[in-house]
C-alpha cells in the first residue's frame, strides 16, 4: 500500500522538493507504488532521517545508472598510510564519503584526499581535494609531476618528485619557503599520481 492508498497526504510542496533535488530517485518508490514495497512514512519520520534515506537511495541509484562507474572514496590520511603494501585495503571507518565525479569517469582514480598545510601553494591550497591513482611500480613515476607519497616516518606527503642521489627521491614543494629534501626509497611505502583537483572558492 502506498500513500495514495493509505489516505495520508504527502504534500505537493514536499513532493516537488524531492523531485527537483533528487531526480535519480524513483518517484514511484517515494509513493510506495512498487509491488511488495513498504511505503516510507513521511508523517512519522524526521526531516533529517527522511532525507538521509533519500540520499542513500540516490547513491544506490547512481551506482545502478552508471553501471561500471565506481564511486570514488574521499579518505583520511590514516586510510592511505600503507597504500603501497600488497595487503593494503581501505577501512570503511577511514572513508569520509564516496562520490561520482563526471570529470574523472574516464580516468583511473583510486581515492581522493584533502590537502593539508601550505607547502604546495599556490598550486594547491589547504582544503583542496585531490584525486589520485596508485602506482603499482616505481618506474611509473612521472618526474616533476605532483604525487602523494606515503612514508614510514613522515606520514603522507604531497610533493613533486625528482630523481635524487642513488637510492633516494627528491621531494619538491611549490611554496619556496619549503626547501627540497631527499627521502630514501626504502622509507617510501606507496606513491600515487595526482590526477586532478576539486577546489571550492
């Protein structure tokens, strides 16, 4: 039984908000018109929990509509601390959210992470979100391109990579106040190439 059969009024204003803001959500499902589906009780749900359920359904619909297009996880630095290790896997607790970004749909992107600090200004500002592709082999490093580097002692770094002395890689910041430095390759646990950036003005 849906809202039309239950005698309860959904309200045109609420229905318009849902349709306008959540086009991928099936309106028939909102009304509970699918056979065997339990209707959503608008009157007994708070606005927060109601729209949370719609958001979850929207994400599910996006997954279905995009087929093979995967959602990209936005992660914490803790989540990618060991991303170069064969046993690496992201824990759900370290994933802030997952997104479908049309601009990245034809690119290999493994995760997104928020920039912290000022060492890469003006190219990247603190708060910018960068999209990254994990490199399986070190020989795929693109010299002078920006990478995200996971290290044993210094944590996660975002730097341009240059060749250093034998057994070392040189880390270059965009901000001239941060001088270059070298890291032993054995200190590095993972490297990912920065594919793109999302910036909020």
